[in-house]
C-alpha cells in the first residue's frame, strides 16, 4: 500500500542509511486498535533497549494520536494534552482512539 504523497522507496532509503524501517499501515477511515497496540509494543521494546526512534506519517495526524497514546500508556505521563496540527479535527473514530485506556 502506497499513500499519495508518500516518499517512494522510503524503506530502501532508510535501510541504506543503517536504520531499521518498520511500516505500520493505519487505515485512515477506520483506524485499527490492534495496529495501535502493535505500535505501542514496538516502542516499548525499543525504549527498553534505549533506542532512538523517528516516527512520522504524511499529515502527522496518525502519528500525533499514536504518540499521545504512547505517552499515556507506556510512559504513564500524567496530565498530558493531545497535540496535533491545528487543522486536524479528529472524527468520532479517531477521538475514540485518543480516549482509549489501553492495557498491553
């Protein structure tokens, strides 16, 4: 699956530069909770190994939601605010993802 506006051969560019590339496709119209849990487990493992991570998505909407959940679920940060680009107005499905209390 290749999203419009995505960098062609991103995986090859990343691995060529001696980085690990992990692609977790998220359906925009129907975000999958199991993909969020996978994302959180991967980040938790990388955090435990003290690894640096670069996370992105084309519009930074999905990444904003998932990083918020990472801070809430894995880092156990209190009183965190959801931060995303100003133009991002989460619909009901994305708001549900934002509000989830996830147990891994």
